[in-house]
C-alpha cells in the first residue's frame, strides 16, 4: 500500500488541511480520503500538486507500507 505523508508534512511546516485544500483547490472530503488511503488511485496531477503546495519531493510525500504491518497497527 502507498501512504501519503501529507499530515506529517503539514505538521512539520505548521500548515493546516484547510490551507492545503485552498492551495490545491480540492475538497476537504477528497483530501481526507486520499490521506486515509480510501482511494483506489491518485492522478499524477494531484501528486504533483501535493509536492508543489507542500514544497516536498515524491520521496517525502509517499511511503510504501506493508499491508500486513499496517493492519496490525
């Protein structure tokens, strides 16, 4: 599973989800679904927008998590 590190990056930068929604022109609902891994896919357009808004790289934005380990947490 691929995890978005959006909340961690927002915290590090002192920014809010509301700020990110405004920067990306995305609804709070869709942002939360992406962060919580409730989506089946995410377009390159949004990955690029996350990186641009958060001033981060793909490596910082994305983490691959073992599904079995994630279920135990």
